[in-house]
């Protein structure tokens, strides 16, 4: 019994020691120790450039510690940089794009979290570079580009590492190309805030200066009326009020001097339509005596024009107008010894169709004009009816032209019409209705703002139904031209031939030729000068009587601002006739204020 007790004690102690060793082994297995060796079969290939990048990172960390006063031993640095270069298991393997010399992270570090919502920037996804012979050849060519990039970095003040340069030189151009990224841009560096600021913005996203800082383009006419929007029309009204001092108030052989108050209202309304267009114009003028010969009259006109483009290059033009004016004291039909001349009213309208076929131009226009007169008031209070002068003129005009060029289009025109009087036989027993025929040849000009318009010459004849009265006939001259020799200057020429009928016994009427030469010059932006020369020739049918009327006018308008200006003009007019009691001369001066909108 005594001999077996010691064995029992030793056995128990051995069992306890064994249990402790097992417990320590289990704890050791639960707590893994760091691995100091690498199994290439389990983890895969590691390129030598990746190991070199890790060595360079450690060298930079050591230099950073040295700059903070923690200078490491020189032997440690030498040992770190002189470590044995890792040889990949596959000869000719190309290092991955992410294992570059310029990388800041080691392949042995733990990967960074990519699901951090608060991170300022995220590293871009890196792709593995294929290990092929062609790729290595392109990498060799990229060596030159890498050298240029390094020179650029040196100019911007970036520090270079002697240790990194020495280590990189041993790897050749292949390492340089790997360190700077491949030439197709697949290896892209992480985007930083500074790099974003240096990027070139899209031109459409660049900020522009404020409206106040922009350079405003000067207006062509800063004092032109801005207009008022009325529906689909732009209305530009003008009101003018002033006084006229004249030597002949009614422009007659018996006229006297007077001071007149003149009020004139003018307007234009232009449509703002997409395809067709419309234009409405009008004016009204009122005269009243302030002192001198008594004058109290009014006149005005309103006219509208509509242009409609139809199919197959067909265009329609419609016009409608109304005019009211007292009979002029210088008219051949003026009544002597009256306090007020009869009021003449005219309603006219036309409808035209224009067609283009190649270079040929065709136009057919039908027109109607109706004149009716009021009663004349005599000085003794009685009235004289003028109903025997009421008439309606119907005309049709056909024009044919050929476009030589866009600027020149010669044309020929024929006209046929009929004038019908409301009273077939007037108070003196004459049948005043007549038949109208005319022919003209002319030229259309279209040279833009430089020169535009048309002119024509021909023959016009109206044969009266009453055989006792000769036909009114003669040459016809018409013109409407505008010429601008330079900017700010406009010269206009208008000419018109018209037949004036009469109800005077044994007289057929006359032909009136009217011509106006006008000029307008913008001296300054707020100062405009205008002038006009007039020539009228009246040829009486059935006699050698004639009238010659010469007129001249000059004026200035000084704009105080866009809406108001001061205007003045001087005018002279003289009529010379071989018929008794018709000569007169009128001189006048006007000063007024013009308001526009």
C-alpha cells in the first residue's frame, strides 16, 4: 500500500499538467497568430512592382517621421530598401494597375470600407490589366509620355524621392508606365476636391456675368416710338399740336393772313401674325383760326391692307380705305362766294391676286372707288347741292412681268374701267359716265434698303358717253421709289397721274400730274431734318388752259426723349395759271410739339 501511493500522486500531477497544456493549446488555436510567410498557391501572384510600391510607401513614412524629430536608424532604412526583390511564380507576369509606384496604400493593408456614406471621396474601381505581350509593348512606348508628365510635375513644385527614383530605374520603362497609368486611361487616380476645381467646365455650365454688367447693344433708332400692344397688333400713335402763321389761310387767290391752331393725329398698326400680315394706317388733321381769316375744317383718312399667302405661290392682297376732306379752294370745281366748301368723301377698295410661274410674274387687280359730295354753304346762308358729282369708278388691271434678276423685273400693264355717275344726266343735261382704258410699261426695283419701288410710263384715256364732250386723254407717268445713299438718309420720289372730272357745262375735265421729291436726314439720334419739293401740272381738256403749282418745304424735329419732341417747318407754295383768277402764293411757318408712343 505504501509503495503505490507515490505513483498515484505523480499520476494526478501529470494529468493536471496535461490538462493545462491542452487548455493553452485551445486558447492558442482560438487566437490566430500573424503569418510571417506567404503561400502563393492560396493567395495568388504578387507582382514585384507591388512589393516595390510597398517599400516606397514605408520609405516615405520613415522620412515623414524623421521630419517630426523621430529619425530612425540608418540601418533600418537600408535594410528596408535593400530587401530581396520578390520574384513572381509566372515569368513575364505584368504587375496589376493598382500596384503602382505612386500608390499610397500597401497590398498588405486591410481594405478600406466602401459603404461609408460620410466619406468625401471614393476610390474609383480599378481593373486588372491583362498580361500580354502587346500590352508590354504599349507600356514600353508609354515611357516617353511618363517622362514628360514627370517634368510637368517638377515644374509645379512637386518633390521627387531619390529612393523612389533609384528603385524605379531598375524596373525600366515597364515600371514607369505602370506607375503613371496606362495610355488608354483605364487606371485613373482618385478624384479630389482640388482636381475637380482645376477641371475645365462645360461651356454651357459656365457662369455668366449679371445683366447689369453685360454690354448693351445700341439701338438703331433710340428715339423711335416703342408702340402699344393691342391684341395681335402693334399700335404706334402720334399726336402733334402747334400753331401756323400763314399769309394765305385757304390757299386761294382771295386768301388772307391768319394764325391757325393745328392738331394732327396719326397712327400705324402692324400685325404680329406668323404667316399673313396686315397694316392699318390713318391720320386726322383739324384747323381752327386763332386770329385772322376764319378757317374751321377737318380732314382725314384711314386705310387697311391685308396680305394672305395662298397655295401654289399664289398671293392675295386686299385694301379698304375711307377719306374725308373739304374741297380745296384751288380746285377747278371750287365754288366762289361760299363760307365753307363742300365735303368730299371717298370709299375705295381693291382685291388683287399675284402668281409666280418660274420667272414670270402675273397680277390681276380689281378696284372700286366711290365719291360723294356734301352741300356747299353760301355766304347768304343758302346751300347748293353737289349730288350730280357723285360717281363710282370700277377698274381692272392686268400686269405681266419677267424677272431678269431678283433686283430687276420689267412689266407691262393694261387697265380697263367704267365710271358711272349716280345721275345719268346732270343738271346741265350732259351724260357724264365714261369708259376708261390705259396701258403702261415699267420696271420694278428691289435692291433692299438701297433702292426699291417701281416706275412706269404709258397712256390713259377716258371717253365720256356724251358725244358733245371730248375724251380726257394724255400720257401717264407713275412712280414710287425710295433710295438710301447712306445710312440715316432716305430720298423718295413719287409720281401720279389722275383724271379729274367736272360737272361744269361744256367741259370734260383735266389730267393732273403730281410729283414729289422728299428727303429725310438723321443728323443726330435726336435730331431729324426733312425737306420736300413739289411739282403739279394740270392740263385742261378741250382748251389750252393749264396750271403750274410749285411748292417747297423744310423742317426739323428735335426729340427731347423717346416720347416727345419739338418740330418746326417752313413752307411756300405758288400757283401760276393762264386762266383768270387762279394765281396765288402762300407762305407759312409752323411750330409745335409732337408726342408719340
